[in-house]
C-alpha cells in the first residue's frame, strides 16, 4: 500500500493538524456563483458521527445561505472545496494530510431550499471511490483539480427547489471505530426545466452505518484491494 505502518502513524499525526476542509463554492456551468448559495459550516472540522443530524449538511447546516442558485436540469454544476474559508489558491491541496477517500453528491427535493433542514429524502447523483489500478482516490482528483468536482444534475427530475449535498469522506483513521471523517456542505438550488421524476431516496441520519465497509475500513493494510462506496446507488435518469 501507500505506506508502512510507521509512516502511516507519522502522517496521521501530521494530518490532524492540517487537511481539514469545506465545500465552499459552486459553479453553474461556467458561471462562478462563489458561496452565494452555499450553507457554509462554522469551521473546517469534520463530522464523525453518522447518527448525528450534522451528517445532513454539517454543523450549523440548517442556517440558510444568502441565495438560491438556478440550475437547468441536465446541466453540470461544479462543487469546490478548500482547506480555509475563502482561500481558492490552487497551489494548495483541497484536502491535504493524506485524507484519502470517496467523493459523493446527493439531491433532496424540498419546498423551499432556504428553509429546508435536510430531514427530507436524499438520492445520490454522483460517486467516485478508489481505482486499484492507479491507486487513486476520488479526493486525490480534488487535490489535483483545485478542489473542483463536476456533478451532472439529472435531466428528468421535477423542477423546483433542492438541496445539493457535496461530500467527501477521509479514511486515513477509519480502521478504528468512528475514525472516518465526513466533510459535507449543502447548496441551495432551484432546478428549472426537467421532467417529473421524483427519485426514491434515503434519510440522513440513517443512510450510513458506522460499520459499513466503506466507513470502517483499513485502507493501509496489505489486504486492501477494493473499496465499497457507502450509501445508495447513483440515480440513473
């Protein structure tokens, strides 16, 4: 694997001091909406309990953003992650400190994206995990791509307000109980066009278990070969 046990211990200690991050900005196509529709957490610390309501939209994630971002069904948005608030310097890793793990995105249909608390159902629209052939994690790509991840909005979903939940899970200490670190932010969007699909979803908390193979996992051991992304399958329009 990437490191010996000794090197892992050293890198993990270093990772506790650096490498925390938040999803902060949103692009709609080529338009940079900055953080206008992002529910920004108070700090860059992770959520570590899958049974907490904070797993929905992070700590303080019920507080409304300044606006809603309009997105056409079928279009691509780009979520953007950085370690410090307002720091979009691409020379720095989006999520450093060997915080390897998957990247996922969910949508939740709501009456009003500004007041929704995240307790409604969520359906997954994107996931990327681990490529054993190249030993590349999804958030390695975030680090190389200035923190950006493209996510296509399904073309057939009903128009209206949604919460868009962007998430990465850091697995560097996930071999121990409650060792996985969850980094997520919710964006308030209004989908235009589209169709009438209302995909079945899951609830947060509830979608993840602390013992899921993609949450309690030793990514450093010699036996690690494949990774199972937690949560439901990606919705196909």
